[in-house]
């Protein structure tokens, strides 16, 4: 029994953290209403966002020498209408990840992914947009990697 208690105590200490352990935290987690945004030339139409919310989640992790984190964006209940009165539902996800030194010395990584979909109701077309970007900057401040991919489809 003593061995079991000692094992549980040791496991608890390891789980709670030791000096130098990275601790993750949720910095922000909220939802706010969004309406009135106008999208130009989506599948040849002008669309107006009439209702819905945007969920935002921001996290970060810090250790002795680095900070990393994520920002997550997700539309909820998005209703959109075009000039002809056709309706769409908006869905998707946006995400940004970063990893940087706590001081000014060290490499920095930044990645952004956006996948946005407008799902047409009835005869309205569907629209899909995807964008992926990544940048790496070395400790000398030089960009050593840069990638961008973007695609848009109207179906």
C-alpha cells in the first residue's frame, strides 16, 4: 500500500509540473455577434452576412525561453443572403499558431490556416476558400521559409 501511495504522489508531482515545465493556458475564450459584413464577388454575387456569431479561442504556452500559442476562430450560426435572395450558411475555421523566443534571440515560426465555406441552400452555389501561410525567421532576422497556398472554388 505504501508503494502505491508513493507512486501516486510521485505521479501527481510530475503531472503538476517541475521547474522548467511548460504550462499551457487559455487566455481568451469568447463569442460575439457578427452581422452586416458584405462579401464582394463571391460566385459572381454580392453577399451580406445577416446573422451569426464568431467563436474565438486564444491559448499560449510558456517555458523558460519560448512562448507558443494558438488563436482559433469559428463562425457559428452564420446566415448570409445574396442579391437574388438566395441564402447560405457560413462554416469553417481559422487558426493561427506561433512559436517565438521570450527574448529577441531565436527563431520565430508563424502558421495561419483559414478554411471558409458558404453552403448554398436550394440552387445557390457553394463557395470554398482555403488559405495556408507559413513563415520561419531565423535568429538573425532572416526569412528562411515562406509558404502560401490559396484556393477558391465555386460549385
